[in-house]
C-alpha cells in the first residue's frame, strides 16, 4: 500500500505536488469513491482515476531497458524543452522511468508502465543492486573505500552499506575509476557520497541494475525486457522483501 499521491506520480500522470492539489480539489477517485484525504493509501490493484482519466493502464504492460546518453532528462516531460528518456522510446503509451539518473549521468534505466514493479525496484528495503562506474578527481585511499562501503553521512543521514572497488588509478592525471554498488536511490547519491569524502565526480555511468547489464546496448539505444527478465525482477524483490 502506498500514499495515493505517490502512486499517481509513479504512473507518470503528474508530479506528486500536482497530485496533492488534485486530491484537495476532489478530482481523484479510487474504485469510484472521491478521495480528499492526503494520507489515503491504495494499491496498484485499485482502480484509480484522476480528472476522470484512469491512471491504471489497462493496456499491456511494457518494459524497456534504455542506455541513457549524457544530456537527457530522466522524466516524462521537461518544461525547458529538453529531451527526456521517454522521448527516446518509440512508444505512444504512458510510460515513465524507474528512478532517475542525473542530466550528465549515463547508463541503464528501466522505462515501463508497470507501477507495481517500479515501486518494488525503487524501494530501498528490496536491496536491488545498482552498479555505477565513477571517474573521480584524486587518488582514492583504501580508508575512503572502506568508508564508502560502511556508509557516509549525506544531509545528516548515513547511507546504507555498499560495495566499492578500484578499477584504475592514474597518478599522472590524478584520477581514479571506482566501481560502486548501492541499493538506495537518493538524489545525486553517488556524487554526494564521493563529495562527502572530498572527491569530485568527473564522469558517472550506471552499468548494471540487478542482473541487467549494458552489454550490446549502445548509448541512446534500448530494448524490451523479456518475460523471463521481468519475472526475474519480480522474484528478486520478493526474495528480499
């Protein structure tokens, strides 16, 4: 069960803040009943309408794996007219990204219209691994690697345990390439983890989500997930729930 405004936002219909405004105006119904309570919870099995429009896709569920290029917004639309990840997918259905990658961050992201799976993959308790490759300024120390793994303080809260290993050290250019595996999804988390230790991230790429990799998927291209892959993602969230 999730707060109704969160479900609406995850459907891609509008932002959470806009959803709250629509709830206050009595423009949201669940199973035919008008909802005005902000903390009301529902599930993806409920029939939800916003402004008379169903957000629960009766259409077939679709699942895409996109290798996001630099300079693309992780959103369904952008007020500044910038290209979004959804613009890269040749599909007219209401689809949306699972989680987010920064404007200048590249790599894998799932695009779908399956709100239930999106919620399961994004929830920290399900421990879905996300593997990033970060090129940073400076030569990272063993001590700081251990600190990354045990957790660093960001905005007063410690990050969960992670895995970190050095892939390359370039003493001449004073840079390091580090592989970092996390399962949270805080805003700018990887960049802020390195920043907390005094390192600036030069390049960042997400190269793996759970068992999904970017092999044979050039930047800017995408493919549909197979039924087997979708079932496996669902199974992985159930294994740790």
